[in-house]
């Protein structure tokens, strides 16, 4: 997923985050994960929560949003709109996305 086996360690985003490799993003780094139980969505949410722990441990400022939802375009559109605001530096400090029930955890 992140390169060939021989380059995996250098491209592994979890290792990059743990080493503080995203600190230069200046807080313009975000994770979005729906928490609908079951199947692929549950695994994606679990993996994203685990990944979110690494920048926290490294002290990297970032945004993590979660709430009820599935891995589909209706949710991703709202997440993408929020993420574009994050990288532009205009995102709300209190609201994550316009997805109902979502919250900002960091």
C-alpha cells in the first residue's frame, strides 16, 4: 500500500508519525474515521485510531475527527471539505465536519 516491501519502512506513515515526521505540517494534518460497527468500516476506524495515537505520542499537532458513518462518498465529501479547510488554515476549532454526530478529538 505504501511502496514495495524493500521501501516500506521509509514510507510507513505510522513510523513516520512516531518519529515526528509530520511535525513540519504545522497542524495541517488530519484523520477522519467513521465508527459504524462491523466489516471494513470497523477495521478502518480501528486502524485510524491506532494511527492517530502515533502523532499524539510524538507531540505532533493534528486533527482527528470521528463519528457515526460509513466508508462512502456521502461522508467522504464532507470530510474532504473539512480537510481542505484544515490545510488552508481556516477549519473550525470546534466542529469537525458537517457529518451529524461527528466530533473533534484533537
